[in-house]
């Protein structure tokens, strides 16, 4: 996955000073591998995806500090990274060619802090060239399922949604074999 051309995001709705907004946190600090088998797409694989949660940024520095210190605890070394370990891919077509856009699901274990849960990303990938894939994987989770709580900030933030949309917009480039 090309960090320079990829982005991981979370989206969560909240009411801020009486206005309903969607908070978007983003980082390009994501690493992972995608192995495409053009001859037998069902043999394609997705490797472990690692996200540096410490680098997630929103439009508000106070919110960013809260994410690092009390929400994700990513300021602590043991919680710096979020990890997704794929366990299965379903819905791959029988054939794939340059120019195709395919949709499928990637299921795996998402670890946030000390909690691991199985989740499924709905994924759409375009085969731009044999050397370049562009895609978007998204899922919705309940942050409480991962032991995450969002502190109440009186007088400013209220009515925080229970669910979070996670997105990985990625570009995967052909890596030379060692």
C-alpha cells in the first residue's frame, strides 16, 4: 500500500455547539500488502494492515489531543497501532483484467487497544494497471465494542453517535520481489 496515495479515515457524527457535524479523522500512516492473482482471483490475498493511530488528525487540535490521551490512548506506546488481520475474502470474481472494478468482502480481526473483534469490510477495487490497484474498503463498528469510550465535554459536545464508519482508501503498487 502506497502511504503517499492512501488514507485511513474514521467518521463519527456528533452535535458540537448545537450543530450536527461529522467528525473525520485521517492519516496516511498505513501499511499492508495486497497480493492479486490474475490467473486465479480466488487465490488473491490481503496481508495485515497496520495503522498508526497516533497520527490520526481531525479539524480540531483539542479533539486530536483527546483522541491520543483518553479515547484511543494512542499516545501510549502499547496502543500506538491499530491492526487488521484478514481471515477471509469472499465474493471475488472468476477472472480479473486491467480496467475491471470488482466488489468483495474482506473479513478479519480488528484490534483497537486490547480488544480484538471480527469485522467485515465492503471493498471495491479498480485494477488500473497490472502494477496499480485503487480501492476503498469501508465498515461500520460500534466503538464501545472495542472498549472505547468518548468523554463527555459539557457545554460543547453532545449526542455522539454510537457507530463509527471506518474507511481505507488505498493505492497498492507493484513491489519488486526480493
